[in-house]
C-alpha cells in the first residue's frame, strides 16, 4: 500500500483513502447491493486504515489522507478522537475522515454493537468528538457515550479534519450530517442498486443543512466510485467500468470537492494499469508534479 501511495502521489492525484473492516464473519448475509456478484473478497483482509494512513504521510507527504469509511459505531470516541488527531497532525492537517454506520449485522454484533442502535450511537460519537476538539475540556452524558470532564488530544492544525458521513440520506443519516457532520460521502452504488438520484440527494442535503442555519457551501462533500475497486479488475475491464471525464465534470458541478476513484489494490499489475487509465481521465484535475 505504501508503494501504491507513492504512485498516487507521483501521478499528481490529491489524496489517498482507506476503508475499515477488522474482520469478516462467515455468517454475513449477502446484501442487496452484492446480490449479483457476491460479497467482495477484500472484506476478509483489510489493513487498519489509520495505521496505514500514518505511514502514508511519511512516504507520500504531499497527499491528503482520508478514510472511506471508518465504522463509527464500533469505536470508543475518546480513543478515536486521539487517533484521528494524530493522523491529521502527521498529515500537516491534510485529512478528511469519512465515517459510516456499517451494513453488516454480524460484524457489528461481534464488536458488541446492536444493529438497531448503530445510527444513534454514531450520532453521539460524532457529536462527542467534535465537542472534545471544540473546547479545552469537555464531558458527555448520552445514551451511548459517557465520559467525565476531560482533556483530549486536539489536532494541532486548525481547523480539525472534516468528519463526513457515508450512506444514503435516510432520515437518521441526514440528521447526523445536517446537525453535526461536515459533509456527505455517497458512492456510485446508491444509484446502481437503489436508483437514488444524486442530484436530488444534494438538493435534499442542502435543504436540511439550511434548516440548521448552516451554509451548504461549507460542506466537504466527497464522492466515491466504489464499484471499480470491489473486484479485482484487469486494466481493460477497469477502463470499461471507470468514470469518464464527463462523469467527473458532473460531480464538480454538483459541488463535490473531492472524487475518489476506487482502484483494484490487491494485484500490482491491475493496480498500475488502473492508475494509468485513471490519470488520463482525471488529467485536467491533477497536480503538476514537475
């Protein structure tokens, strides 16, 4: 992954993101969005994202680093706030933390999390972390998060890294973003599987944010092309499935500040073939690396 990060930086891309799954229960039911293909094999072996990103900051220091996504309900908020602040500092403030509530019920159950409470738990964790960073000391007494008045590690580089939320804009998820989050992280899976309109989603999100007295322009919205990384595509197949330049331009018009192009990461041949194609498509948005 560190060699891949160097390649990402060398091609002029802006960022390097990692996801999170610490284990894969063999009892996992196949969700609707994997009905046709089965659950991707990479779920069975995912490196820890924050450890990986800490190392990336040393070998590819120009890159913004981020998560897409952290499984928010499984984390202790005090520990997570410290880990995020550490990574953000190592990246000189260039970090975006994508979070989500998780879809795999056995996975969450093995972490001691009730599936039905995962969204409410995620909301409290996000609010608590932002409270920790907003003041010199803080406390929290919620249904899922409780800690006494304490000092925690703050990111040295202000402002703190954006905490953005993945997932569809269902009622509770929309509440998290509108009231406490710094942006939305949708994927191409939503349109493909659920027929969700991205344009309508952005309008819905902007309206909810305005209702909270916030400016939608302040959001750090990030779009993830996840389909291209879910299975080990050879370069030719990747090129057929990858976003086009018109796709990227559309996302820019919709106000997305970053676009993540998922790359097949478990085969060097496939990874380097895919990044060559992605660099050609994204060329107008790449940094000059000379």
